[in-house]
């Protein structure tokens, strides 16, 4: 089994990248047609307008998600708009100057502030400085769980104690009990990398997944726990442990340190659950694209080549930065790693892999 990030990088480094324009093979689109982080039909026009300095389409898009309580889309769009503003901020500056109390502009500004603080060498200090902006975004839209997801990320980066994180979590799930972004933030907090362990992380993920609806992205939460274990290099350490109860109390009592990981069977079960979710959506659908990319990565790590190739087929031309940017390393080519991973999977099957 490929159990660490370094070994997967080595495998990908030996894979051949196909030439652009190469005809489709095994039901996969040509390499030259694959796009990285392609926006959906609603976000695309807003990003184009922002590139021209016009914030109105972005403002209308986020206002629409707020009025319709499309919290998952709202979260996804706010993250992408903030990422764009990180490179070019003039349109957001104009938006904020025109409507300083607008909840949608405040949300994008809050996400951007946290993104910049995270990237700073003085992360903790910068996060403290931007906290009032985050609370302003939450107060401007009382029904919206997305500012609370931003506050959860802020708390994790600032080393918040469990009691404070739990209080923020209660506010988030009160607004949307199955919000995917808030659950991902909680999962990160409970991971061995931050304030928990692989076991606690899996317990929370599995309980949340089985408490959610069949088509919900929360069903892929155990897959994220599996990825966290695989890239840490932790090994399995015995039989499965019982799933923790979903809710704020699941955030309590996370042990310090980084114990061994959960068994491989539990990792495979997480992948199988994510595959069931993936199968519910059409080929090339933008909604589960990141889940499918992550699933392909984990299946490769488990050397389940046939299942990995099926996910590459379902991904179609929609590659995502996560997890390939991490596999490529700092400054690496995430799209190149994705294409190499497809080629590696194809060749593993030719060699007789399962």
C-alpha cells in the first residue's frame, strides 16, 4: 500500500504525462481538455466580471444564495471569490466602499482576511486583528452558517481551546445542522495534525456521515479523515472503534499527541462510502468534483486501481487543486500531478493491478 505523501509523490514522479490533444483512452477525456478548478455556470460570469473590475454579478450571486438559503453554494462561491480577490482586490474594494454593511461583501472580505492571515508568518497575531470583521459578517446575516465556518477556521488557526471551538460549532450547526463546510472545519480541528487524533477524527466523520442524507457531501467526511491519516503516514493499530455521537460534545476530550491510525479496513470503508456518493452524480458534475478527486487519490494510495480509474472517468475534465497541489509539493503543478496520476492508474491496470 502507498501510505505516505512522499511515496505517492515518488510514484507520480515516474509516471508519463500524455501529450495535449491525445485521443481519449479508457473513457477519459484528453489531457489537453482537463481544467483545474473550473467554475460552474453561476460562478464563472461573476469571476469574469470581477476580472473587469465589476462587483455587481458577484454581489447578485451571493445575495441569491443568501435569499434561497443555498448555504453550500454560498460557502463554495465565497471561498472562490475571496481567492480571486487575493490576487486582484479592486472590485471587492469598490463593493465594500459602496455598501460597507452588505452581508455578502462582508462575507467575502472576512474569508479573504482569514486567508491572508493564515499565509502570514505572524498568523496568530493577524488572526486576532481580523476577528472583528468576522463577527461583523456573522451579525450581518443572522441565518447564515458560512460566517461561522469562517470563524471555525479562524479559531483553529488561532489555537482556540476546545470549549471556544465547541461554542462556535454550536452556533454553526444551529443554523445548518449538516453544513458540509462547517463539518470539514470541525474535522480539521479534531485531526491529529491539530488538536485531536486519527481515531477521534474518524469517529466524528463516520457519525456525521451516517447521520446525513444519502446525497450530502457530508457522506464523504470519512474520506477526508482517511486522507489525513494516509498523508501522515500513520499505520493501523487494531480493531475499529465505535462511532462517536454527532454534535458539539463530540468535540470534547480529544487526546493530545498523534497515536497510530485506524485499520486499513476502515479507510477502505470510507472510500466505499464516498464512491456511493460519487455514483449519485453525473459524469463531470462540478458539485462532487473535489470529492471525486480526493477519492481517486485515496484509492490510488490503497492500490485499488480499478476503482480509482472509475473515479477518473467520473471526474471527466474537472480536476481540482485539492489534493493534487499537496501531492505536487510547494510551487508544484497540480494539474500536471492529476494527469500523471491518471496515467499511473491506467498503467497499473495494464500491469495487472486490481
